[in-house]
């Protein structure tokens, strides 16, 4: 995204865009889709307000120029501002046509106002990127037009240089050092495998970059006609929130101000959610959003009230009140593991726990009932070692509880015992000549090899072999403490009809810490009939 000093509104939009790109890595649930709808609506609403403000600035410029006699120099500046506004409208309309085409291509809109193809990404990918390898989708033309627009907007004033809007991954600080992403072009990094509703939110984000460029240019041009003086005949208390949707555990921020504020006004401001910091007539409201009784969609409606007090010329106070509603969205805790449905008792179960909605504000800590929690190599990675039949993992960010997650606890399945003769399983069914050596091996159950590989290493540490002839013992039980047994003397004394009796006495397991533990095994004695 474009660099330079950001306005509070643009910083809010950029943060929403970062949250958006993080959410795209998840399997999209209906609750997450609702957040994309909210993001898209918020961006479009903010873009509309910004364009209205720019239009008012342009009209005020015209009035100022007319008041000063329509000087040719000032009229030339007005012409530049009108051209910049026209170019912006053209670019906005172009993106809007892509939106409409995308919605139509993916099936349109349902009766409830939602998109038919809201969750699927195949059709959206084809429309925006094109069939695989073709690079014929709408996003490639969009990239060229966005960057041409930025170059055009940079020509109106040397002090206002609009950087490229549409970037490839290698041009973006977040991805340029990421070997998995930095080879992707603009279309792929933004729209590859992206659900329809998320694609629409991304398009709205690029519209906000266009609107920002228009605002920067016209604001600069307005200063060249001696400044714009706008006179108001009414005073209204206003509030501008960075977002009406905020995840529990993150900061809610809003600007509370007078629409007719002036340099000679020093308003006093307060709110029901804490102190208000006032600078240059604008108050900043900041507090940590708290969750609670979320509705079925994972949202909680709340509100706060503010008071702005100014002194009139006669010395009396004039008080304005504002009330702002906002929505606390329940964060989605994303747990990545080889098996997230259950944990294994007294084993090091490795989990990666993220809350994508928190973005860079995610500062996790963890507590568990029924388990020990060990920190992993990154802030989101932990090892959970259950010591009870059920584990409740509590996820916090900056000390605020996000969501508890409950897991069932399983016992480790017993390993399978294999007796090998010359590298092949001993044929206990058919029998055969007496082997000169045997090897005993304990093999972890396939269900845990990939899930907890650090806890799935077994070794037979004690076993016995005996040679029997009928009811008589020819060679008594001989104990072996390694996994291999030398049976040369057994072979020398063995006769047709004799039996080898093999018993597994002890199996050890290496756990995630490297400790050696006893492993439970239940194996009946193994009998091998000797034939010549």
C-alpha cells in the first residue's frame, strides 16, 4: 500500500486491510464471512464520506476564487482540481464495473442481500486472475490502470507524489522476504484462492487508495488559492470511529469533534468510556473493547456517549452530546495441529494458536485446566501436556480472555511388536528352520506417528527366548536387553518339532523431552515351530 504520512482514517483502512489478508489464510466460516461483509461496507461508507468532503473542499475553492475576482492563476488551479476529481471518478467507476462484473459472473445477489457465491473462490479467481497461467483476468488490467492513475495524480504538484497503488509481492514489505509469497504478482497476492466477499473488500480497499490520492491532491491545490474558508451557520457534534467493528481484546478508537471547529475554540471533551485526549480541537477516544453475550453471528452491539463543551462569546457554556454505537466481534481462535480434536495424555502436543482478527495486536498468553502449557519457539506456538481426561485451553491477548477451547484427552495406543528374522517378519504360522538370530521391534501406532512424532519412538529393552521340546525345556529362558538376539546355540541344538518361545518383558518410549519412560504393552508369548 502507498507510503507517506497516514491520516487516522487511512491508518484505520490499512489496518482493516491487514486483518483482511490474514483472514484469507483460514478456511472461511460463515462468521468470518460476516466480517468481510462488514469490512466491505465500512470501506465503501468511508470512501463515500471522503469523496463528499473533497467535493465540499472543491466547491469552497471555487467560492474563494470567485470572491477574489476569478484570477487566471487561481482558475488554472481550479481546472487542475476538477481534472483530478474527474480522473478519480473515472478510476472509481472502473473499479465499480469490476465489482459489478464479478458479482454477476459469480451468480449475483440473493434475496437476503448476500452474494450467491460468497464463500467460493474458484469463479472469483477465474474472473480476476484468469484460467491458470493465462494472466487474462481483470486484475491485470486493474493493476495498470491503478498505477497509471497514481502517476497522473503525481503531476499536479511536485509536493504531492502518489506512490504506486498496485504492487507485486516483492514490492511489499510484508512479503518481499517471504520465499513462499514474493514470487507472486499483484493479481495472485491479492486474489488467489480468495472468496468472493473478500475479493470485493479488497477492491474497496483499492478504491480507498484512489480516494486518498484525490484528497491529498485537492487539499494541496486548495492551499494555493490562499486557503479555503468555509463558513457554517450550524454547529453539530460529530464522532468518527476508525471502525464500528472491533475484536474483543483490541483497541477501539474514534474521533469526537465539532463540525464547525476553529482555531479560537478550545473545547473540553469527556466520554462514558474514559478520558478524551484533545489536540487542535479534535478529541481521541480510546479504550479496550470487552466481549460478552455475543449473538448467533458472534457480534455484540454496544455504545458509548461523549460530551463536548465550549464557551460562547457571552461566557456561558454550550454543551453538545454525541452517542456512538459499535459492534464487538467475537474473535475466531484458529488452532493448527496435526490433530485438533483430541490431545494425548502426558505427551507433548504441539499447537499453533492464532487469532487472525487481532492482527499485529495479538499478544498471546495461555492457561490450561488439566494440562501443563510450555512456550514454543514463537509467540503463537505452545506445547500442551495433558494430565487429566479433559483439557480446557484459555487464550488471552494482553491479559484479555479471548476464548476457551476444550479438548478430549486420549491414552496412547500400545505399540505393535514385530519379531524379525533376517529383516522379514518371523513366520509363526508356518514355522521353519531355527533362526540363528532374531530382532524385536516396537512400532508406534500409525494414528500417532504424524500427530506427536516426538512421543512415538519405542524400543524393546528386555525380552526372552526359550527352546522347548514337547513339555521339556531344552534351553531355558535367555534374557536379551538389546533389540537383537544371537541364537546360534539354539540353532545347533534344535530338532524337528521343537519350539521357540518368545516373550516381550519390557518396552521403553522416548518422549518429547528426550526422557525414557516405560511403555505399556500387552503381548502374549510367541511360539515358533521348528521344521527342517
